[in-house]
C-alpha cells in the first residue's frame, strides 16, 4: 500500500512539471501575456501562443488574430515567458473588446484541443480602445514606413534609432547614416513595436 501511495506522489510530482499558469495584465491598449512553466518543459518544447478575438467579442464585430496567424508567436524570455500586443494596432479607437481567447501550441500539439482559454480567467478585463499611443505618434508627421521587413526612412544624415515594445521597454538602440536601401532592424522576435527615428515615431508590425 505504501509503495502505491509513494508511486502516486511521484506521478503527481512529475505532473507538476507540466503545470503552467497564464497571467494577463493590461496597460492602456497593451495586453501582456505572462506564462509560467517549468524550464525543463520549455527547453524541450518551445511554446507558441495563438490569441484571437471572436467577432462576437468585439463591439465592431471583427474577428482578429492578435499574435499573427496560426501557430501564433513563440513566447520569449527565461521564465516567465512573455509576449504582448497593442490592441490599437488591430482595432480603432472606441471599439470595446470583451474577451480574448488563447491557445498554447507546442511540439505539434495544442492546448486546449478546440476553442480556446478565456483570457478573463487569467486577469483580462474588457477594454475600450483609446488613442493613448496617438499622442506619441503625432509628435511628428510620419513619413517613414516599414515594408517587407525593412524600415524606409525619410530623414537623412546621422540617425538616432530607438526601438520600443508596447510595454515601453527599449529593445534596441543604435546610430546609422546608411539607410538608402532600407534598414534591417533584426529584432529578436516578431511583434508590434514603436521605432523612434530622431523626432519621428513609426509604428511597425515586425
């Protein structure tokens, strides 16, 4: 009997390695996904997160894939693993999002097998898109643009370039004066960013 009990404890402990928890926080229009999982599991099976808003969950009735098409975006970090999305890049100001669904995709499998987890269970609260980031973007008239992985800059001369994610974290910073054929940003992962070029700000989906 003791052997069986010990075996059950061992099985439960091993299953604990696969216990994961999603925490969702919001800053204005930005939704941050933070996923806690044992490093031994992450190292063996990198995990993508697929998130979407069903048409019935958006006040304008538009379905959107928040982190790109299937299989979504690979979570980054060393634990917890994170990614974020600025809803204002997908929905216009005034639209209310009442629910987000998300699916883990790992090793050719997905969890849950159908539908999706409700973000409200992980901390998401309904949000109405505001124009918070617009105050930053309108600091100058944007003439530069991002296309096919390259940033095409309208300015010339010595350029101070800073790249921020939508949580406000500085991702990359450098100076250049050679942008005649478009600038490769070589960012660490896909996502939405703000690129500040001197006094000009460009919103990009990388």
